[in-house]
C-alpha cells in the first residue's frame, strides 16, 4: 500500500493557541490509527516551538490520504495554514517496512 507524507504548517495567526487547545484530541486520534500511521511528530522552529506536524501514513491513494488529514482534530480546529500531501517511498532507515 502506498505511503504518504503529510507536511502540515500551522496557521500563523492563532495556530499555536489552537494546537495547544486541541493537542489531547489530536494525540488520541493519532494513537487510534495503529499501523496506518508509520511516523508522526511536531515540526519545530529554531527556538524549539511547535510550528507544524509531519506524518508518514499508509493509504490506498491520495484521496484516502486527504481523508486522513481531514479527520485530524488539528485540521478540524483550523490549526494548519498549509498542508502538502505527497506520495513517498521509504528507501532507507530504521523502521522501513519489510
């Protein structure tokens, strides 16, 4: 099944506040995905603050990857200002599927 990278940048107006308010629901949602989510974590500024999120997700196609993003509580709460979804291949590194 294809692997997708979701690169999500917080909106610059109030993304940080929305992120903080929605974080528990977002983390619960990510945990519920099981093997669908191969990797997830915050994108950090040079100062160490959270400015976005990155995910590696397994999905049948780009439409399904967009649906995963749409279900994220962060997306529903308007945390993200920009989202880029691209199919990728895991060529190297720990955690590569067999």
